[in-house]
């Protein structure tokens, strides 16, 4: 029933780019409405629309790849480039926050006491929970690699177990970090130390949550037999993203938690 | 296909081990459904559930757009001084 004489993917017309764009409009204008008129309805509407768009868009990608066979080798190559470029853009995003941290910490102003950490800031001990968090993420890097090898070797049960363990470690990190946030002796409002600490680690935590959800979707797909030992790019993309999240943490740990303490 | 359906009751009553419940590989069925030559675009090709979800999403899209335009009108009017 081949209708095309090429290996590329001409996608069906789809409403999700429009609904996604409108979601962005509603979320941003909703933010302004919340600030000026104290109503959160528009912003919440935008968020719901965003979630609906993401669910249906990515559901369709799974259908196109796994069920319709559109993800030929050239198409998969494009998807790989896409994921690599996206992760690269995220690297630049974090680079900005590291720039801000080093700008403030390498030449601390007189207002801070001319020192780093600034006067009055009790830093977190880098050898307590932050070190545990480092171990947790490093271990999750091992388990996700174990999952990959299991998939490639056709070991279904092991793939499911190691992937589930990776996600559990991700949740454990998030839980530990939430506890740290609650117990921290300083807040985001505590000068430039508080700002750089919570914005950098906060965005990182958000990426851990996103990465965990991506891995969870992969777990569901693995359980439902979507991945073959040769073709499982969705999982590889999730694993790349997870390693990126791990590397960002290592930089955060060394710069902010350790050197900055 | 008759023999496959005759086998199903037998499978359903088999006693499974204590490990995770055995899921059947339903990918071939999904492949058949989504490769049917019915001209439907992928976002509604899965059935009535797809159409309902699409309609709900589009309704929110249009209603949300109108709602944001309403707020734009409100924000452009002079603020009443209480």
C-alpha cells in the first residue's frame, strides 16, 4: 500500500501546533492577568491546554513511529539531530545561570561583605544530603545504562526493572531536594546567594522531574512491547536527557555546593 | 482468526506465577488499526475517544482565545478609581 517513493515522513495535518501556540498565549497573558487582576483562571486554562497538547502530540508521534512505521533510518537520524540540538539549547540555558553565579561569587561586592559565601549566609554542608544526591543521580546513570543494554539484548524483565529503578532514584532525588529546600537556613530572597542558589538548583530540579516523566513514559512503552532490540529511539532520547540532567547536577554540586561554601 | 479467539478463554483462565501479570503484545493490532487505508489523520485515527479529546481541546483553545481577548479589552480600559 506504499504511497510514497521516498524514506522521509510527510506528516498528516495536525491541530497540535495551533493548540500549543494558543496554550503559550493563554499561559503568558494569564500570568499578566494574575498579576494585575488577581484571577488565575486564564493561566490555569493555558496550562491544561498545554498538557492536552503535549499528551496528544507525543501520542501521535508514538503512533506514527511504532504503529505506522514512519521512523525509517533517515527519519530517525533527523530525530537524533533534533534531540541533540534541543539538549544543546538546554546546556546554554544553564550556562546563563552558572554565568550569573560566577559573576557574583568571583568578585563579591562590599554589600555582601566582600566575601563568598556572603556575610550572614549559613551554607548547606556539601558532604551531607547534597553528596547523597550526587550518589543517587550517579547510580541512576548506571541503572539507565543497564536498562539500555537490557533492551538491546532483548531482556524484557531486566529492562523493566532497571528502568523502574532509575525512575525510583529520580523520585528519591526530588524528595531529598524538596526536604533540603524546606530545611534550608536561607531563602531565594536572601540576596544574590539565595537567587543564584534557588534559581539554578530549582531549574535543575524541574529538569529532574521532566526527565523522570520522560523515563516513566518509556517504562510504559517498554511494558507494552513498543521497543525492539534494534529500534528504541524514544528510550535513547530519554537516556540522553537523563545523563544531561546528571551532568548539570555535577556542575551545580562542584560550583555552588562545594566551591561556593 | 477464528482459532485465535477460541484460544483466548483458555489463556484467561491460566494460573500465572507471582511475578508481574503477563501483558499480551498488542502492537500488531495497533499497527493494523493505524495503517488502515481510511484517509483519517493520525490524531483521530484511534477511534471515538480521539475525536472527543480533540473536540475538548479545540473547545478550550477557542474559548481560551476569546477569554484572553476579553481580558485584553478589560486591561485596555481606564481603571476605575474606587
